[in-house]
C-alpha cells in the first residue's frame, strides 16, 4: 500500500506542477479558471490518497468541501466573466 500511495503522490505532484504552470502562463482567463479548477480536483485527489493511506475518514468532508468550492468557483467565474482583449 505504501508504494501505491507514493506513486499516486508523485503523479499528483507532477499534475499540480503542470497545472500551476498553466495558471501562471495561461493565455486567457478561461484557461486560468480551468487550471484552478484542475488544481482543486488535484488537491481533492491528494486528500483522498492521504485518507486511503492513513485510513482516516475525517478527511472526507474536506474532500467534499474542496469539490464543492471548486465547482461553485468555476461556475461563478464562467457566469460573470468579461471578455479578454485578445
């Protein structure tokens, strides 16, 4: 189980780094919003790996909260976004 958790953590860390690059260098606002939503999903997946590794069920509400905040944030930005000047 430890090997699987380490592999999952490494893959999630790589995904977070690539997504962070997209947040910084994104050519448009929507690219950045999608990248931030992807970071939220990566963080939720990281918490899920941690919950599975430690068998601690108290992290599950935090996973649900991250998923809800990520969805609501993306929905709000897509609803009220202003066009880019590109």
